[in-house]
């Protein structure tokens, strides 16, 4: 006899967790009978933070980590950004050997740096190098929010500074992709000094007539926002990127006023003249190459 009690039952699944040393059971008990559950690999699907839809992770990756349903721009790692922007096989990394020390003997700092290196494959929270964008020479710096939230410590500041000096010496344009929670608190004043140092490097590059394009991605906040990103000759941003200095609650508690909805989003900043243009990820490489070509057409 056909049983109707399972027709409308919501199916259950086992998820295969990666790097799990404990074996997963092939069967579970359910309503007095054994039920063999289909196994779904971990990471096969990704939930969009904007529209809430579940997106096939491979489709998301093939679409440059932009939601295929609502266009939400997921955060990208540094090497993913290089693959998106630079012509294949042209990128050469510089200053990759630089690594952070622990100048204040901050407890647990060395372990956090090691964890960031293992997670991202980077020596620090910024990747610097040079290559070609649609055939146009350019130096790039790319911050990675997966490495201690892209915080700017002494090595990050030094690598960014050296990238600007490298571009100035070779009379090349430079593009800075920012993604950061701000200055790295574990390095105290050493971290805050990087704001002035990177800004001075931007000035030297500018005085030699070099083109500097800043691309603000989600999130760009704190001491990073208050230094080299806002000094670009041209400032671009990705859609819906969070851009600001202090957090919304901190500002509201300080000025004792309600702030407009979305006041730290790229769209709000464009409306109020803080940035020059919002560029979707699929159009970013072509936009950058055209800007470089216009500046160096002679």
C-alpha cells in the first residue's frame, strides 16, 4: 500500500564538511526507520547577503562574484581581483617578501598574522605589483579583507608606499583597490603613521604627473579611508560599497542626530560629490584601461 505520510515531508540532507576528521554517518534514525540521506558538498551553494537567494557557487564565481539574481557584489580576494583586472600572464608581484613583526609584543598578534597568511596565501593584507590592463602598463595595489579585515599595519603602509614610488620612478599610472577595516590596532602608533606615509607617497607621485586611480570596494573604512584612497585623481567605487571613517552608531552617539539611510554607501557618496563614478565589476577593467589610455595617449 502506498504511504502518503511522506509525500509532503521536507527532505533532509547531510552536508559534507571540509577538513573534518570525524567521519559522517551514512544513515540517521527517523520515525522508526532508517533513512539514507544524500550528501551535499560544503560550499556548493552561497546565500546572497542582499536578496537572500541561494546561488550556485560556481555560477557566482563565473560571474565575477556578482549575484546572478540581484547584482550584489560579493567581496573579492586579492588574487581574484588580479585575475579580473590584469591581462593574463602579465602581472608581476613586488615586495612579496615583506612580513609583519610584533613591535608592541601584542598578545596573539603573531598567531593572527599567521592565520591570515594561511587563509589568503598572502604575506600581508595588501598585494602589490605591475602588469598590463588591456595592453596599458599599470602598477596596482590590492587590499584583501580576508587578511585581518585588510587592516593597515606598518608592512601594508610600506608596501603601498613602495608601490607609489615604483610607479613614480617608472612614470607609470597606479591603481589602488581598497578593502579595509582601518588601521591595525595591534601596532598602535606604528599603524597610524602609515596614514601620513602613504599620503606623502601619493603626493610625490602626483608632482611627477603620474595618474592615480582609487577604486573603493566593500568595505573601505577607518584610517585607510582617511589617507591614500581619498587622494586619487579619479575615485571610483563598486556598487553598494561601504565607505566611511567612523561607524554609523559612533557618529550618531557623537553628534546626537539620526543619519540618513545608506549615508556611507557608494551611491550616497556619489550623490554628494565624494567619488567620481560607480562602476560595476564587469565594466571595471575596460573603464580603467580607457582612463589610462586617455591620460597617457601622447
